[in-house]
């Protein structure tokens, strides 16, 4: 369809719809059939038939926009003030409970407090839609996150970019993920009101830990490498990667790439141990390590790899830990052979590949 439901509530949407109707009028004048007009303009035949009747009665002027169906009770200046207050968030207006979002009821109350104007819930919905607002699921951010530090040093990974460009190196982003026998939830079709049931393992003992690294260099194929650590839940068995395993991952990546490596990862405790710092100092001729800002997973392209993996494992009932490990390996190897998937993990971070560096 040319536009979604409600797409004409905003002035911009009304203008867009008017252009479509006027184009339809030109096609009517050329004698084109209803089905052909609907197909070319990507609208329904029912709409085209209605437009044709109006055009036959009043010409092209009958298809021009007549403005919004109702007149707003708030003036443009009042709406601008209301929008500023809405962007401040509900906490700034006294809603200090656990829910940190706007509801139609809260917006209705805020309008009454600010302008002494009565709105219904349906009226608030129409008001917000008309001005381009919609109900959305917000992103989650850690309270401890330092946005200023991320904006300055994280968004461009500035030091790492310059070093990679100077050394002719790959810039590598490392991250960890894990999966137990209880799979992530996925979506499926089912009759309305009859929620489907997926049987999974009740006991979730054992886990497959994954350390993955995505590697980029302008003019070269993007690469992805990974290392697994299987925890069976036995007494005394290490649950997570050791610093030696991270060291081996760095060495393996360097040998596979055949270039210097600029290594970027988060502030996990094991990443900061003295042994890894000494290893980096000992091999500084081909290895440079940079710490990414805390609580900023959206800056790491490796997060996109985990999203692809979790989507593949949704509602997957593994027979045992060996079965789960085999499926994870197979999916990660498929990603390794599809560099366009690795490339697709980079744009959501805000980073781009320049002529000679990540920019």
C-alpha cells in the first residue's frame, strides 16, 4: 500500500495523499481503467472508484485536501509547548513510579494541568497521531551508562580508527554471548485466543559460552571468528572464558588475518587482567587494545551476530548440551561464509567503512 492506516493525519501525510489523488485525476482524464490506476499508484481499487466518482462530479478540485477532519483544541503554540514537556518524560511531571513511559491517560491529565482543556482518550490518540507521534517500545539503557563519554570516545572509536588506518590493520570488535538448554522465545502463528505451547527443558544445567570477533578493513572482506567454552555444570569446572582463552583468540585472529590487529572490547573483568595487558605490551608491533565505553552494547557490531544466532535458536528444543553445541557451531559457520551478514552488523552501530579506515 502507498500509505499505512492513519498516514494522512499529519500535514505532511495529507499533502502526500493529495498528490496521489491529483495524479489519479490526471489518469482519469487520460481514460485509464480503475484497476490500472490502483496498480500504478499502489492503492486499493475501492479508493480509486471513490476518487473517480468525486472527480466526475467536481473535477480535480474535488480531490484536493480539505484539511483535517476536526479542529484541534490546542493552538500550534500550545502544541509546541506540550511536545517539549512530553519529551522531558513523565518523571519530570511527577510520575515517579516504575513505569517510565507516556500513556494516553497521562497525556490527557498533562493537557488538563497545563491548558485546562478537556480531552477524551480517543481525542488524545488522534492529537498525537496527527503530529507524528506513535506508540513505540523504548530502547533500554543502563542507569550507569555515561552518555557523554560514549558520544565523545565511543561513537567513533576514535583512537582505534586512527591506529587501524596508520597500521593498515583490521579493526576487530570482540564480544561474548551464551546459550543454555532453555531456548529464546520466538513467534509462531496460532488461532486467536489459543496460545501455543512449546516444550523446553525444565532443567537448564549446562551452557555454551561464545566469544566472537568481527573484523573489518576497508577494501577487504569482513571476517568473523569465534571460540566456544562448554560448561557442563560439574563441580569445580570453570563457567566462563579464562584470560588464556582470550589470548588464544587474539593470536588466532591475527594469524588468520595476516595483518596487525586493533582490538576493541568492553570492560569485562577478565579483559582487564594484568596478564593480557602484558601480552599486549609484548606484541605491540601487531596488537593494539582499546576499551569501549561501559554499558554501550549498541556500539559493538558483534551484537548483530548474537541477534542472528538467537533468532535461529528461537523455540529450539535441544536434546542435550552436545546437540545444542552442534547447532550453534553450524549456525556460526554459516555466518562465517556469508560476509554480507557481517557487513550488515556494522551500520546499526553508527560506524561506516571509509576509503582507508572505519569512519
